[in-house]
C-alpha cells in the first residue's frame, strides 16, 4: 500500500509522497480467468488498477467527457 509519508533516503526524515492517503481496508474482486491472467501479467498492477478504477468512476460521474 502506498504511504502518504515516505522516509527520505538522504536524511531519514519523513516527507509527503505525493500520493493520496489510502483507505484502511482494501477492496478485492474476483475476475474471470482470462482477465485475471492478463491483469496479473501487468507490471505494477496495483497502480494500473487504481488508475483504471479512477477513470471508470470519472466516466460515470461525467458521462459527456467520456
């Protein structure tokens, strides 16, 4: 899980990571086998899934911009 604050390797102090604070509980879904295989093959799939969900939500909230 991405942390809101990360330790700076040069001075050991915590700095903002630039990432949004994450929810305490993850959401999980089961996928059809063919989709599951493709998603698991994606490097950094967590970030991919976050972006895909955010894009889908934006399209739902703003259907004219889709």
